[in-house]
């Protein structure tokens, strides 16, 4: 038995039903969106109140501070508005240390070495001294960017380094520094040529540039001469 085709009135009724469903769905989506916005606003207000109430704990505990920062970022709250003075103060201390040590490391400092200097500047390992993490250093360095002074976190091999001078660490620089980091903190032109398959002129040019910038020191008494990366010497 053949199915009866829907008449015009049936098609019109179906169209009205579909339109009703669409309007209901749009109204529901709008209601859910407004509810979500309201919940988000309440959460942001509570988060800011939480930051104000537990400001001392946030500053004292680096792990707590890191999780709080991530939560702020995810929810769209500016963490600097809550604990900004902590990061600005730390940023100033980082700048002081980097500038003071620039002559000996060429403006390239191991982040762990920087942590030790910050702890020393803040009073050592006393119970009242705020612990500083790599995450704290990374966030504080971001507060220095408006100064246009070249401060940045860079990755060289397995090491995280803090750069404190406006300098482009191009691919050749990074490769040679990574090679030195794999060894004992130094490399030679012979190693660069042999391990990287570079010609001698290219290797010497990069080493000379690193030497000129103060990133490397040369031990001319060694045979062959050794190019030591000053920033790889971590303070004890």
C-alpha cells in the first residue's frame, strides 16, 4: 500500500514545528550562555577575593603560586592584578643580578644559577625568605619586556638560560652552544667541524662572534684552543 503524500497543510505544519524547535533551541542556547557568563563573573570575583585573602600564601609557596597563576590564566583574570607587586619586585632583582654578572657571562645566565643569586639577594635559605621557582622567573622576565632591554628565556640544549642583552641567538649560535653544553661547558673549532660537518671558516666565525660578545672565553693554552661558555658555570 503506497504511502500518502503530505498535503500543503501538512508541510506548512511541519515547517512551523521546525521553526518553533529552532527558536526554542536558540532561546535555550542564549539562556545557557547568559548563565555561563554570570557564573564566570561570580567565579572571577571570588578568585580575586581569594587572591586578596591568601596573598601571603601565594607569595610564600611557589607551587601554590604556579597553580594559582594557571587558574587565573584559564579563567581570564590578570594574575598581575593580584600578585603583580611580587613579580615586579622579582623582575627588578633579576635585572640587577643579570647586569651585575654580565661581564663574566656575556649576558647569558643559567636559570638555576640565577635562582641561587636571587636566593642570596633575598637573604639565603631563611624560613621567612620566599622561595622562587623557574616559573616565577619566567613570569617576572615578562614584566621586563616593556623596557626593551633584551631580557628573555631561551632554551639551549637541555638548559634554560636567561638572556639579558638584545642579541639574536641565531641557529648557528644555538647549535654551537648546544654542542658545548653536551660536553663539559666548552668546545673547540675541531669539534665543531667534526661533529657538525661544518667547514673551518664557518666554525671559526661563530666562535669568534661568541668570543666577541663575551658569551665564550678562550683558553689559548689548550691544544686545540678551548672555547668555554661562561653562562654554563653554575654557582655552587
